[in-house]
């Protein structure tokens, strides 16, 4: 019996398969590329020290060595950055990739498709990375569900540029609560920007669904509409301490954590007692709340940048006047929080104002009383610890991720230099070099909703 035709072709097929596999095997065996950054200075936020001159050796995606003068390994790529101070990539602990200026948040959900908002989120991620934010926590897609998991996956796969991301889906809120569709014709079915959960059972069910869809943390709205009653700041809580504690336990069961939007008391106390990962906005904190935050190492995320933006760009004179009063109250409370010794992680709430401009948060933190060193640590070491990544991010140290940015001068002497990032490296890949055209200028100038707008 003659051999079948496919059997005769088998040796050739195997040879071709081996030829195709050989380059991949060779590439896998190749040593990781080495890059050496040579700069005027290297700033170490953990200790507050500055090395002059400064060098960082990167092998593959990790830092191999940091020092003043280091030997350049044979075959390494040497990148000279004269006049720059190198520091760890910045971390923004409160971003909204799926929000943009120019249209109210609730109307973005109503007027814009999920596809349109996802495209805009891709551009926002690129803008944030270009500005020096190599890591970020996306605090809710505001009505687009788990779309942020697709952005995160594309960034991780190297398909699009952007920060390494911690993502939730929609934030969780109660019926009629914060980010519900309020003020519309009640006869119409207008979707909420949040996922509803009115009971403990619904909270747990929603958390399970969000983690199933790829969330790496959970966001809960703990307070509702902010107002002044006479001279008293009032913001109603939405969940009890028991409900928040149940949410924290359920997230922890799956090795995830809960962050809360919380403006004031008693919601802030309930969140601290429950052991959340952060209190975001944290306008009003009682002494008891701050004591628990110190004990449990829970940082506040002040988000000054968004409130400053609202005070300038509110839709009506009344809205702007309220925000100016609100901001003055927040600044006074911030002074008390600094004196109480709680930790602060940097988070801007960027989205309602342009992505890529949120380094202004560091300027506000310092302007309103935080020392320069603590301000820089808020966006590096403290932020990394809050995210559970203190062994990977927030420092220039051997074994850490090769996330490095460069600014023209000494950021300890002038925090506003963070608004002038000139060099960006994430995981050993260079995304920005001094002298490159600033594509953000075109991005900021183009109204997102302009007919035929292109980027």
C-alpha cells in the first residue's frame, strides 16, 4: 500500500515548522536590552535625597542600578538627559479616562455612544502617559460599564500607549444617589452613570459581577449632594458602616479592595471604620475619622485640581460661586488634615478638565500646605503603597519597574516643574524625549464634540 500523500509531505511540514519556531526560540534566549539614563540629577522620593550627577541602569523592564556615577555595561544604549532631574513615574490615584470637558457628565452618557467614549479614553490614556503618569487608578467609567478593562488589556498588550491601570467598572450608588440620572423627565428611562445597589445583598451581588467583568478594585459612592446649610457643610451618607464593611469583606474575599467617594461626615467615619483603601475627596474629616485613618494607614485623596477647575468653569455664576465657597472650606479643612498627620495620595479627578494637565494637582497640594517632599511622595511612594504596589512602583531602586520621568530642574525646590515633564519611560520603553513636539496642544485645542473632530 502506498503512503498517503500527507505522510510524504510530513517531513517538509515539520522542517518548515521548525524554521518558523527557531527565531522565536532565539529571541526568547536573547538577553534583555540594557538602557542607561545619564542625567544631571536623580531624585529619590523615599529618602528625599538627590544624587548629582545621576544615572539609572535599566535591563529589560526593570531597574538594575541607580547611582551617581555608574559604569555603562558593554552594548548598552546610553541616553543622555543633560539638565534633567529623573524621578519615578507619577501615579494619579483618581482619573476618569471616559470623561472629557465640554459636556456635563450625565449628558455624556445620554449623547455619546460607548464606542465614541472608548476612543476618547484611548486618547486620554496617551495624554496622561505623555504628561508623566506611568500608573493610574481609573475611578469609574461613568456609565460605560466595564469598558475600562478593554483599555487596560490593550495597554498591557502594548497595543496602545497609556499608564498601567487599576480599574473598576461603573461606581456603585443607591437609587436617587450620587451619579444617578437626576433632573430628567421621569417618564423617560435615562441610564444612571453608576450601578445601583440599595441593600447589602445587592452590594455583594454587584461587586461579584464587576470583578467577573475584570475590575481590579471597587468604587462606591458613600455621600450624595453637597450643600451648605447656613455655615454648616452637609453631605448625606448613602451606605451604613455595616454595609461598607460587608462590601470590603466581599472584595477582600477575592483579593480586591474598595475605594470610596466621600465628601464628609458621617460617611467618612463609616468608610474609615470599614477599612477602605482610600477616602477620595475627603473634604470634611472628623478627629475620630482621622485617628482611624492613621491607625489603618488609609490615605486621603484630596483631588484639588477638579474643584479648582469647577470654580473656573462652572456652568452658571451660582455654580461657580458655590464651588469657590466649597474650595475655601476644603482648603481650611486640608490644613487640619495635615496637622492631624494623615497620609495623602495624589489624585486629580481628571476628566472634567483636560487629560494630560493634571500635574496641577501637585501644585495645589503644595500651595495649600503640604511640604514639597510629601507632595512628591503623594504621587510616588504613598500612591504606590495605597495601590498595593510598593515593591514595584514609586521608587527608583533595583528590582523596581523601569518607570522614570525627567523634569528640567529640582522638583523639591519647585514643585511646579512637574508640569513640564520632558522625558517619560514606562517599563523600560521610552515614550517621550526632550524636544519632541507636544501633541497635547492639538489634543487640548480640538473640541471633543466638534463635528468632524479628528486627532
